[in-house]
């Protein structure tokens, strides 16, 4: 059985550690705390059942009116390919739908094929491109795909 919990600003330190393990340019604890303090931000984590403070994967969404934008999704690299990102996202979608969200948006680097495949499997479709959006250390810049998922009519 999987265990989820809604994130709070005081989770920021652990989230920053996980984010740093998952990303080349991670968010700081202060930045995560500031996001989670906003009433328009919803965060959800999949936690280890035996250690509820140990997060395996988490996501943050900011929402306005009936749309939400995924701000980040991170999974512990030691737990890749176990379905954790899918689980945390599908559970987050349930929470967002309950809040009246009709569509979710996100952006993803064009070279992040595993993430793109995940998002497509969850019903996201490409809506556009942002040129030279992500900066990569020693590699210049990478475009971002803009993706959208309608929340109605999907499993």
C-alpha cells in the first residue's frame, strides 16, 4: 500500500535534499518553503510506509481558477523505474480535480525523454515549445516542451 501526504512549508529541507539528488540545478529549501507557503500551491509526496518523513517522490502544482501548472516533480534516483512518479502524479490529479481543476500544464526539457514518455502516458500532449529555456552546465541551452492535460474524460 502506498502512503501519500500533502506537503507543508516545514517539509522544505527534505524536499531540497531530494530535489538536489534529482536535478542538476535544484531548488533551495528557501525557494521550496516560499512556494509551499502560497495558498495557490499544492504539493504531494509519496513517502516510505515505514518512514513517513522519507519522501520517495514529490510534486508541486500552482493553480489559478481552473488550471494548474506543475512546478516540479522529483523522484529519489534510488527509486527510479518503480512507478513512484506515476503514483504521485495520478494521486495529485485526483486532489486537483476535487479542487475544480480542469487542465494541467507543464514544461519539460526536450532531451528528457523518460519524463516526456511519462507525461504522454498520463494524457499530456505537446502544446508548444519555449526556445533555449533551460540552461545546462557546459552544454548551453535546451528547449522546453509545453504540455497540457485536460482533466475531464481521462482515467
